[in-house]
């Protein structure tokens, strides 16, 4: 159908790839731990919408520019790197709230949470390159409409990713509510999460076109 091959293999592989830790899942965990399930869900939706940018761009050949143009890749890479570093620094220098006992990122409105999730994903050129490298493996070379097949596979991958992110948000809230920790530990957790964000940003800055 639509020239898609090994569909269930694609679904299984995509789920495993979504489960690998990265800046997106880390952001969802941080938001859910700080502001609850709704905030984590909004973060997941923002990330999912950011993924749509890469899906549609790759499906219609626009992301190929990132794979062939060093200048375009470098520009997007720098923007994504700076954004991740900013998020990491924010977490490192945010102390636990003594009254509310919250940790990780400081409280933000849902629109800002959504926007940050969207930007953290859409500004990551590695996501675009991932779609260009991974999805075409499951599209037959003689498919009548490769763009449509790409869109279908991309939507399936993104749907599974958002389900996983929502599960992460729910687990984060459950753990937060059941485990009471000190402000000192929360500050330490902030620094660790912030350091991971900065590490992802540095790794993105060092990424090369494959």
C-alpha cells in the first residue's frame, strides 16, 4: 500500500528509536516534574508539531538542502545549539522553590512551554537528517507517490513519539508525587538535567553532514 514496505518493522524500529533518551524526552520530563502532567503534555505536543516541520520538509525534498548544503546545516545547527545551551543554563541556575517544592525548569505559561518544545525540535537539523536517512528505507523504489508514503510513515513515527512522550510525562508526575526529596537534591537534579541539555547542545554543534 502506497509503496510502503516492512511497515511493522518500521513501527517497531520507530518505537525503539523514540525510547532513546534525547533533548526532547528530557524536556518533557523536566516540564512534567516541574508543573505537572498538563505541562508535560503541552511540551510533548510542541515537540510533535516541531517534528511535523521535518516530516513535511523531508517529504517534499526541502530537508535535502540540509544534507547537501554545509552553510544551511551549520546555520540551523548553531541556532539549535544556542537554544539547547540556553535551556541548560536556565535549569542549572534555577533553584528549587522552597514553597512549592518544584524542580527543573521554572514555571512558564502553556504557550511558552509549547513554543519551547516546538523550537527545540524544529531547530535540530539532526532530526531532519534522521528522517532523510531512516524513512526512505521503508519506501519502495517504484512507489507511485513517494512523498505521500513518506508523509504516512512520518505521521506514524510522530504519533508513536508523542504517545511515548506523554507516557514519560505521566511517569514523571507519578514519581514526583510519590517520592519526596529535599530542595538540595532538587537543585542537584536541576544541574544534572541542565548539564545534559548543554551536552546535547554541544553534541549538536559538533555534528557533521554525513
